[in-house]
C-alpha cells in the first residue's frame, strides 16, 4: 500500500502539528461512557510528543448544527486525554477564535492543545467547497504540518479531513496506518477459512459490503435485524420483526450468487421472539421458519438469534482463520436479547488468526459486555469508514494522504 506516514514529514521538534483525531465519544451528562476512540488516538499523539512537536488536536463530537452547543463540548475529552498522555494537555474554548490563537501561540515543545468541537463551525461540514476551504485555511494558520488520524471520518469530504491536508504537508497517523493494514488483509490477503459475520438493524446498510466480499469469503453469517429480510427472501413469515421489503429481491440475488460461487450464507435456524420491544417483555425461542407460530402470532418481534444459532455461529467463528464482524446479533442493550452477540464476541476472542471487530455498534457491544480490547486482534474505530472501504469505495480522506 502507498500511504504518507509521519516519517515523511521530517523532524518535527518545535513544529506545530495539527492532528485530526476522531474523538466522537458517547457522553452522558458530560461523562464519557466509552473512551475507546480517545485511547486509540494516544499512540500517534505520544509519538509526536516524544519528537518534541507542539501538538494541536482537532476533532468533532456529535452533530451540532454549525454553532456552539455546550452538550457537544470536547472539554471532557481533553480532560481524559490529559490522563492518558504523558504531557501537558490544554483546552481552547473555541476552534479558530482568539482563545485558540492565544493558546496555540503559547504552546511549548512536547505540549498538547485540544481545540473545541470542529462542527461548531459551519465550514467543517459545508457542502460548499469554498466554505470548507476557507475554514481549512483558518486551521492551517495554526499548522506547520498536519497528521490525519481520524479513521472514522476518512469517508467524509470535510474541511479538516480533506481540504486541510492539501494546505500543509500532511501524513497519516499510527491509527489510520494500522486500520488500513488490517482492512487490506481482509480484502486482499485473508488467511482461510475466512468468515464474515454481519448483523445490525438494516440489510440496506450492508449491501455494498456483501456484494464486494462475496467473491472473497468462504462463509457469510447473518444475524441482527437484517436476518429477517433474508428469511423473507426465502419465503418465511417474520411477524412484526424488522423487515426491509424493498430489499427482498436484492437479497434473493445475493443468495443465488453465493450458491453459484460456493460461498455459504449461514442464516439462523432459531430466533428469540418477544411480545414487545422491552427488557421485561415475554419472549420465547422458536424455529426461524415458525416466527408467527409463537403465542404472539403476527405481532411477535424477533430480537436475537436463538441459542442453537449462537452455538453454530460461535463454532464457525472459532474454526476460521480470518473473521470480520460488523453489527450485533440482537438487541444487546437489553439483557434478555444479548446472548447471541455475547456468543459471537466470545468466539472471536478464541480465533487463531485475525479477528476484527468492525467498529460502531460492534465495538460498543464488546465493551458493554465486558470484553477488554486486547482480547481481539483489532477493534476498528471507523464503522462507516470500514464498511465503505470493504465496499471497495474510494475514500477522500485516504486519497488525500496518497493511499492507492
């Protein structure tokens, strides 16, 4: 692979380096509930601090509408970075305003400054290239060099991800390089058997991944809400379970293509069906082709794969040498419907080869279920970016770093 890395920027001691991280962490009442993305940014920041660079961290958090919103402040993230990095970490209360300018000017070698949420500025996400470039130009005034390390946003053409990297010497950070090495192995040089486990709510979110990976994998295991569209494509009734009726024909096409290619699409043989969407709802396990034959009839909701399926999925995962997993197997946030996701996560920790948790809800699930990150080969920080890469799409935030 071709990618400009930090080494290409030359000696950075005394240089101002703007680092685009992805610190978009979940907050509850101002408290970080999952600091995985913060911790993932530390290796790059530590490397720059050790060189004596003056490090200026920029990121977004949430979806503010181009103006300051206190609930989306990066102040808690800056405080957490201060606990993780062996260097002073300051915080600017604006992004390109007077506080940021003063604190950038005061930075010493090996010190770190976090600027306020990029999306408090409308230029960051503007659809107008000139507006994005203007905002990128203001950020570039703070920089002698730029390091892009927010893998979760490289699929977006945004000011700090695309235009800024063209205005100053730029390179990829440690995190982006690591993500690309793993994703390249998944698409180009997987060790076999190669299994992909897909879950989550909508099959439409995964169509591109299925299309691109079908020629590359040995088996495709389907769980989560998307499984019901697959069952419907086989002619089964799914009650009130999540169903994308407009995707049934597309799914049938994938089932046919898989059969032609000798790729096994493994669908659940049993599911957990509930009377309603709640943790205390009455629920039963039933065969996947008998969802409407439960006491709940056509109003039953499938909320998890069943125990038989969970055991089978776990066996197949353990026996594979390469596994990519994206999307929970059920509504893992509700304890009665977390068993399928738990079984897949546990099996992934036992893979003798490369095991990849594909970011987003999957990463949240393994942490919520109590698994340390180091139990897995790799936990991606970029759900949407990972999926678009695996779809074979060109990602602007990578192309601008020389990725080919």
